C-alpha cells in the first residue's frame, strides 16, 4: 500500500485483496468499502488514490498475473462507481448512474489492432502506481505497466496501452491522448512513472522519467512529444528516441531471444539489458521546482541478464515467460 487520500472527513485507501476503503478521519469508523476485483485472479490495489473533482480515482495492480489494467472513478461520498476505463486495447469502458446501472462508453482503442489473438484479454498494463491530475487540463494522467506475458515474442505488436502515459478526461472517463514509451515491451520496463505537469512558455507540459532510462516531455493537453533524452548513462535496449515519430530506436540484438527458436524450445537467447527491470528510475517519485525550473530524479545505474521461456495463462498464477 503506497498511501491514502484525504477528502473532507474521509481517509481513503486500497488493500492488497483488491478493495477500497473509506474511513471517518476523526473516528476511524468505516464509512464505505467496495470490492475492486477478484484477488484470486491476481488483482490488488497498491497505489494511493487520486482525488479529482470530488471523485476518487484508483488503478489496479497485478500485471504479472495477466490482469487487465484500468482506472476507476468513484463518488468520494458513497464509494459508488461513476466510470471505468480499461487501459488494455479492446476492453469496453463503462459509466454508472446513481442507481448503479451501467452503460457502455466505448472500447479502449481498437480490438486486435496492436494485440495478436486473444492475448489482449489478459494484457496486463496495470495502473499500479496511481496518477496525477491537473485542473487546468481537466485530465488525469496514469502510467501503465508491462504487457503480459513478459515474453514479447508471443504478442507481436505495440500492445496498447501498456507502458504508456494515458490522459483521461475526469468528467467522461474517455482517453483524450496516450503516449507509449515502450512499444512491445520485452524487458518488464513498465511505464507507470508519474507524469508531473508544469508551466513553460505559456504551455502546460508534463515530465516523466521512465524506467527505460529516458526522460520525456509531452504537451499535457495533447500528448505531443516535445523532447526525450537519457537520464542514465547505460542504455542497451535502444539507441535513442526518434523525436519525429516518438518511437524508440530499438537494438534488435538486445531483445531477449524467442524460445521457440532455441535448440530445445525451452529458453531463448540470454541478453544483457540496461537499465534492469527495476528501472533507471523505479517507483520513488521525482520532484519539480518552479523556482529552479529543474526536475530532481532518483536514478539508478544497473542492468540484468534476461531470457524468454514458453508460458501459458492460468488464473491467479505468475504469467511471465521470462527469467
């Protein structure tokens, strides 16, 4: 549990067994408690909730178990759901009226556009670190985690909206823009790091120090890439970021090998990758000062040896296909 949120007389937090609880901040009495999802399927709720426009916004954790990432908005007074937006392409968003009746508000992305077969149904992209909100744009910014399974050779394609920043209209639950930092992630790099908004030259921009070792600047209203550059010294998986397309320049030799091409079909070629899956920046938050106009980033220089293995989905079991 990475913290709670205060709104009026309520203290609100998530639990490891995928519930969200509101306590009376004065007495500790439970005001409301709602189930988020089935913990036996791998779901949990580890991030501090985000308060925006009287709503409590929460994500889900469990990308290593083949869950489906999403952002949920609840009425802070009652805990009742207002809208739900999946962060894996192909899943339907929902809104809820005051009686709890649900209706569809559109699919996230386009089914099977960037996912092969049925893998989008267990696609990961967990929103496990929570989000940020900027009242000037009316958008909540959530980072999404790794696609599932880790073995990228099974899911050829970009695998939206994994390893991305997703900007959601707080009033409607619609994705206004997304920016994918690591298409077809093959290293468990995630993309959950916080998107911190700031003013620059009359625009609202956002900075993100991604676990992949590159720092990104995006227009907070449109998502347009403004800049991207390394903030660690050793990066092996890509040589840089193409500022015109926004895509990384991958080094194919530094992607873990396909196990089906190995001698015994049990293990692909091992590669050395930097940063490690723990990231050039992990979950520890960075800070921005409008006085110095500098970001302060806790960074790490480390690497890993990584390989791929065959894997199939089983409810509640680790869904990696990698070591």
